């Protein structure tokens, strides 16, 4: 965020004579703490007439449940909000969240994308596990809705407890095994996960422990697994073959170069960088305001490691530029090219600013398209499809395809999937796509007797006598 602020303030083309600033709050991924931060922001707006800088809007939070809590407060005071991480479909409801926008796609898109992946592999019957809360529950509901439309049947609907233990994860894997055993006529190995990262990790570790003799499940997981190696650390064999969704993150090269060259002696960002530097390099920094408890002292101006994982930078920068370009367009309209703030902008009307924000269009931070918001305040859905496999003795996530989708005229999602099956390696190094179905097609001279549950996908075959007539 600070990087984007610097870039915007140094630009000659955006908001000439005007500087943007920020006050950053740590929500600690807590609805309560996030709401307290929102109240502080609201208090600031109530003091704006005392010649302090006007507040344009709020960037964030990251988590869906925190964004819902914050949005409920901010909208009462007409404060626009652009999140870079909250994906719950609930926030697309503009009757309730009219001041909320985001630079990541709603999980409505991801639910549709995951169903399209299931259809691509020819799976008609799958098991499902999801985390409680806005991310997992809402995301899985969208998957179920799209699966119903596509004719895909669900063998189970397993919701994990809010704070699952190792025993809970083991029990869940055992339950999946029992469901699979009951499916004696078919083949049921595909498990769809809409879980937060912690729960994905717990399930894969439990599978590594519970499944024996090469037995395995084939995972299809949402972006909370994505390309995160933490999910499979120590349980790579159980995770092998997983198909995961991930945002098309895109590297912002100029940011990465600047970030990896940051050093304590050049630090202008305050105490957080000193703490981050010590924790990353596992050393104690001399003269730091807060020294971490490491025995080894940091070397003089050692650089951050080149191979360190960096979070989704692109969407944060996009959120900042959305605000900046909308303000710039507002300035062009209200100030008629005047350098610096005119009176109309000093008395910023945030309801009016929201209109400019909704209609903004600007180049993505790293990808070759423009960022725009649809009628729900969302960006279109674009995902990479990844495969976790072993190459040259090392397990990694590899891109094997992508999915892109948008709302059509009647508000339904239409998407297109592209997958290279030749690049996919399933668990145990297999190349043949696994099967997942309830019942095989009945042979000639037999009829299907549907089961009461999942009649669309599950049936038994019954032979006909020589004098029977089959009526279809």
C-alpha cells in the first residue's frame, strides 16, 4: 500500500498538486478489532470540518467476515470501501453493501469455475468439505448451486467445526472413507474443498496419516489452498495430484525489486519493517525499537531472500489505484484542471465520489487488461488452475490452465475453461484422469432403477425377461 502511495504521489498524471496519505490499521483478522478501526475512521470524518484532510475512502480489509462487519458501519456514513481480499458473495448485494467494491472476484465466480473443472474431468459424483464462516460456507453454497445446474451430484456436505482439532480432521477423513465404501457400484475419489488455509492443511495431514497402502483422495480446492506450500508441508504425498484454483496474481516487478532491496539502514517505513526483517532472517537487529528474541545478531544490511513468498501485491496496488484514478476523474470534473484542491474537492462528498469509483477504468498493475467494476462492484473472475505435482524430485504447484468468466445480461455467470490434460499428474504419478461417479450406464436389455437420494446420478440396473418390453 505504501509503495502504491509513493508511485501515485510521484506521478505527474494523477492528481497534480495533490498528495494522498493513509492511516493503516491492523484488523488482526478479527471482526471486533476491524469494527473498532472502522469506528476510529468514522470519528475522523466527523472532525473533517476542522480543516483536516478529507477522507476519500477505505482500502481493505482482507478477510470476508471482517469486511462484512466493517462495511455495515462504513455504509451508514457513506464511506466507500475497496477490498483486496474479501470474496464472499454476500458483499455483491448492493442493497446492503452499496459502498463496497473489490479488486478480487467474488466466490460466485469461483464456485462456477470449480464446477466447470469437475465437468471437464467428467466427474458426476463428488464429496465436499468446507469451513464455517463467510468464505467456506458462502463459497460452497455457490458451488452447490452451479453443480445442481450442471447435473453434478453431491455425495455429502461436510462442514468442519469452527476450531477443528487434529482429531476432527482425522474423523473427517474416516467419514469420507465410509462414504466411499457405501458407493459400492461406482467410483468415488474426488473431494471438493472450500476451506480456509488452516483447514486445508489439517485435512491433507490427516489424509497422510489415515490413508494407507497407496490409497488416496483426489482434491479439487479453492484459492485458499491455491499455490501455498504451507498446506502440503510434511504431507506432500497426500497432496500430490491436487487441482487448485488461484487468482491470476501477476508479479509487479518494480515492487518486488524495491521490496527485496529494503534494508534497516534505508528503512523509512517504521517499526513494522524492523520486526519483519528480524523474523524473516531469524536474527536480532541492533538498535531496533523492538528486538525479537533471536540469539544471532543480524549481519550489516543483509538483503531479504530472493526466493521468499510475497502475497497478492497486485490486487492491493489495484485497490489503491482505483481510489486514485476515481479521485483524479472527480478532480478533472469538479476543479476544471486547477492545480491542487479546489473548494469542491476540499468539501469532499463521498456519495458523489462513489459514482466516480464505480465507473473507474485503469490498467491492471501487472496484467494486460483494464480494471473495471461491474454492477455488483466486483471485477470479473479470472483464475489459474494449478496442479500440485513432483518434478525433478521436488513438489511444486504448476499452472495447467485457466478459467475466465463474467456476468451476462441477466446477471448469470458465463465462463470459459482451458486445461492442458497432458500437463496434469495425479496422485502416485498417474497420468490417467481418475473417475468419480455413482453408477455406470446400464447395459442393453437392462433398465435403471433410481435411488431415492441422488436419483439423477445413482441407480441400480435390473435385467428384463425375454417377453418384457423396455419403454424409454
